[in-house]
């Protein structure tokens, strides 16, 4: 049986085998110029009765479920009381469960108190996916992120202090040619300061529906990076990241020019050597026709 999902439905690549419950629909912010994931939806919170019914049905169909992801993009925007109710009920119905996770925007993490985040962690929410996108305040403003370097750091540190597994995303090429150095310098700085458990690096990709909005909000000419310039960004990023704890780095999304992965800082030299080889042999890069979101 398939759940009655409200499409489109998104989840992180690492949640490919997870059972998904849509506890919210859409995104309460929904203004980021690089993202159209929830543009067709109006943000809303699903009634407890609907969520409870789906948990009851699926727990009988998939009793051995080990991972659950709470969608859509804004589960943390729910009240702490409602989230605890959902989390505790899920854990009650799925005895083999190992992990519950969700997306989390910086603003939603900051609106929760540390005590609330710890309560949610105790109730079973273990992993959070936070979009950093860039560490540059200038770039963050131009893409209408609704966050700054400071608020991103504060929110991520708040999550880590509450013992969450933290996975963060950044977008290569997001500053275009003009801001490429500032974008990567500040992004490496924010990653080093936050030191999340995971970092996923995607390439900027704009569908036709987003192109005009992105360009309009950027408020100045934007030049996309070519493959070599993207490799230069990854190279600079890796060279500049100096985390306080190990970070599992992944640039193996469908949008990336090549699948690059490792653990920082221990694999830094190997990753930089790989990038050097790729720059010398661009024929090794993924054909552009295969780079899709």
C-alpha cells in the first residue's frame, strides 16, 4: 500500500530507503530563489488524526522499518508538543526503529529553545538536515536564503549541543563567477566552525521555472561556472576546511561533475590529488546530460 502523499515529495538521498510521513506540507518560508521544491504548495500542518492513521496502517504493513523521515521541508516548524506526540507514537508502533530524521531550517531551529530540542531528541528525533548553501552573507542575501552566517552557525551549534546527528548541504557555483572566491572562502569557514557530521556538496542547477526569479533576485549579472571552475571551487573548499571533529564529505549528487567523497581532514590530501587529476583529464567528468536533480 502507498501512502496518500501530497506530491511533489522530497527527501535527502541518504533517506532513499526510509519510510516517509508528511507531517507538514510545503515550506513555511518558500522564498529561496534557487529552490522550487515546494512552490506548488501552500504551507500547512497535517491533522494529528491523519498522521496517526497512517502510522497505524504502515506499522502493520512494515513492522520492521528501521528509518523514518518526517516531510515536507518544515517538520521542525511544528509545535514541540505535536512533534513529541508524533515521535513517541512512531517509536511505540515501530519496535525495530533506529532513526527518525527531518529537514530543519536555521530559523526553525532558532525558534526552539535548547530544552525543546533536547526534548525532541529524547523523544526520538535523531538526525537533522540543514541547508547552509553558502557562508557568504552577500550570497545568502542575493539568493533570499532568509539566514545569515551568524544564524546558520547558531542554529547548527544548537543542534549539535542537543546531540543531533547533523548533515548540512552547500551549493557549488552559487555565487557565480564574480563571488566564487568569497562564496567558497566563507563556506569553508562556516563548515569548519560548525563541523557537522556530514557535508553534501551539490552543483547549482536552475530549472526554467526558477531561472528568471533567481536572476531577478540576484540583482546583477550572473555568470555560471564551467566544469573547471567548479573543480576549482571544490579544491579550494577542501583545502580550507579545518574541522574540530571529523566530517564525512560527499559530492556525489546527480548534479555533481564527478563523484567525490571522503572524511575530512584525514582524506584531504587524497581528495585534492583526485581533483588535480580531474583538472588534467576533464574527459573523466560526468557528461552534462547525466547531471540532473
